[in-house]
């Protein structure tokens, strides 16, 4: 791979596309990340999701006019022209089929959510292993200032965590996978894998998801539909309680993109794929728990 990484983008239907392009292309802005440019893109779009079909034309026009991104007809054409891929399609239900076509051994970052079912997540991972395609996926909140550096001592042992943030529920998108993914990412960043059971309670304004870990620990994801829009964590450790809100400076997209660019160069994801898979399982189990009146559902 050359010093300048040629990046292809799949799915021009989210604000992430313009944000990433600005950070990569505009060397005058304070949060510029050097070393990569988006050279080609497939606009994509999902007719099943209003926040995709109503926005793809606008973001496509912006990427072309402001950043000179070349549009190509299909994913197969895209992958031969680039060194790495940002799979940005806002409808996570498209990710499996798009990744199937993009998995040619070049690093792929799949923006949140990785998938919306465990079956799809498992198949994406299988394809990545079969094709030797390096794979990374996470929410930008995982690396937000205040969250990423909340615990600085690696010897400090996390005993429990509550992660919280806004959690709107959309009519044409699978439940907690829209905004719940952000709080779930923060939760698992501190708790790690090993969640065995999940239960969910919902009111008009609040979602509470409780995960029981196999070692006896517990993690809580709390979502709100109130006026406050802060993301944050309360983490209990053997050394005390740590709490923080996700800071807006530096921008979340900047802190995420520094990690993604390092992944593109190394082919090694900083987020274990087992953790990414379990986050999908956690959210899927929370959906099942709601259907079963809040009963605990085993993660499988």
C-alpha cells in the first residue's frame, strides 16, 4: 500500500460520509487526518429506510462537488480502484450483501451497526475469514474524548458499567440498532465480552437494558427520549467510580477516523471481532426480551 491510501466508500446516505471526507481531504481544518483520500464511491441507498432514500441524493452531490469523489456503478468496479473501503450505508440491513461483494482482501470498515441480526453478523465474519479480508466495525462513541480515556490505569478492574445516551426508536428501522448501538458500544468497551443474559424494560421516555455477564458482573444500557442528548458512562472499578460525558471536542468522527486509518495501514482491528459480534447479539436479545415482557433472554 502506498503512503496515500485510496479509499472507496459504499453508501452515500449518512452525514458520516461528508464528515469523513472533510476530515480526510481538508488539510486546513484543525481536525485533519492525513494519509488517505476518498477517490471513488457507490451511492447505494435503501428504499426500505426513509433516512436513507431521502438523503442519498444530497450527500452524493456534496461528495462529488465539494471533494471530487468519482462515482462508480457497482461495488465490483469500486474495489479494484481502491486500497481500503468505508462501508457507510446507513441501513445496516444492507451490510451483509454489500460486504459479500466488497470482501476481496482489502481492509473494510463497516460503520454502525455492524449488522442487525446475529445471523447476518456471523455470515459477515465467515466471509471475512474465507476471503482474508481485514474487518473493523464500531461506533464513534467508543473513541470519544472522555470515554476512551476514562480509565487510564490498565490494572484497574471494571466491576460494572452503565452507559447512557439518546435512544430514539424509528418506525422503519430495527429497534435499538439505530441509536442504541452507541451506548452498547460504550458498555462493551468497558465490560468486554461474556454477556450471558439480557432483559429490557421500556417506558415512553426511557429504555433500560440489563446484561448479566458470566462472571457475575452486570452492565446497564440506558436510553432516553428526553431533551438531554448527552452520551456518557458511569464505571465502577476496584479503585472507585469513574464517570464522564462524551466530549464534543475533538469531534467524535476525528477520534474514530484516526483509529480507522491505523487499521487500514495495519490490517489489525483495535476492536476484537468477537466483541463486535456480541454487541449485535446483545441488542438482538434486548429486542426479544421486549417481546417477552421483559423476561431475561439468553444470548446465543
